[in-house]
C-alpha cells in the first residue's frame, strides 16, 4: 500500500478554484490530485483551460495521477438513443485523450444507472455498455489508459454485473474502480427501507441484491478506488471514518489487490465542512 499513490478529489472547475485550493493541498503535503469530471468538462468547453491548469500544477508541484470521466444520464455508456450514443462515445474518447495529455493512466467511467432508462431491460443496458467499451477500449489502449468501471448501487452496476462485463474483455485496459461508499449502500443499506439502494431497486418492484463480499469479488480487477464514508442510507461522501464502512477490512484487502495503481479519497468538501488537513488525516488513518 505504501507504494500506491494516494490522490485527492479536487472540487472546482475554474481558475479561482485552482488558485485557492491547489496551494492548500500542496501546503499540506499532497502531491497528487484527481483530474476530475468537472475539470475535463471545463477543458472540453475551452481547451485553453488545460494550459491554465498546467500553470497551477507547475506552481504547486501537484500532479494528476488518476481521472474521472464526465458522467450523467446522456453521457454514461448505457444511454440507448443512437444519436446520444454517438455523442457519448466521442465525449469519452476526447476525455481519454485529455487525460493522456496530462500523463494520467487510469480513468473511471460509469456504466450508467438503469433507473434513467426504465423502459430498457437491464440485460439490454448491459449489452449497450459492452458495445460502448468495444469502441472505447482501442482508444484507451492508444492513450495508455486503463478504463475502470465502477460499482454503484443499481441493478446494472453491481459487482456481479461488472464481472460479466469484464469477462467479455480480457484486455488489461479494462479494470474496476472499487467505490467503498457505494459498496456500503449495498451492505449496511439493508437496514433502511427508504435508503438509496432500496429506492433504486424498488422502482422495479425488486429488493436490492444485498452483498457483503463486494470488495472480495472485485479485488482481482481493481485498478483504482474511491474512498469515502456514509451510514448506508445515502451516498453522502463523508470523510473516511465518519460513517460505518469497515475500513479495517477495506485497507487490509486493498493491500492484496494485484492490479491496484492508485487510491483516491473521494470525500466531498462542498457537501461537508472539512479542511484539506482533515481530509488527509482521516484518509491516512483508515489506510494505516
């Protein structure tokens, strides 16, 4: 685990955010931050913003190690409309190239949430994800990037479905992003009848496939991970240790992940009032 870089989520998409936050990260010893979906989207809108970002990276000595693709109802890989799918593919290919230009070699991409297209059977949505990956993986290979698909809490992004998707693509350019907070919704979320997972599956008259060994199932293919906490009710992105995620288990198992390249703290400061210092201290505490 000591040899795996820890990165931190940077929330912001303009120069003011870069100017105010990156120096604080650097002053607290942070060397790595995430090339986030917000930053990638900002570059897509105005490519010269990439040079602005590089300026502040150079000034602070901070660098990007991992990345997260833009996501949303018409950007995720399960979008069914043909015209939207073409736009989605082009957007993800551009995101991969932007990440490569910063020397990043992993990108988390959402497969999508089935509730956004309830008229499309989950099996068909999974097929759409595989069709998208068939187009994106050659681009990822050219860019030297591993695409990491993420466990969430919907029917088409459980670890069992991710494993089925992975079975179609033996390439090393496809791996998993283990999200500890999302996994907690599918374990400790079982006590909440109106929790996020129960609501998502309840839309289809189903009970969630509550699952305890999520990390164990994903472990062989985990390339990066998102660490944040909650109580199982909702995806609150609290500081690590401020919920009921079993961090002793998570840290112990992650040490054995054969493909792990980086660990990301995905606690969100705009949702909860905490300092960069607290973010670093709580992440270090659960990892060590």
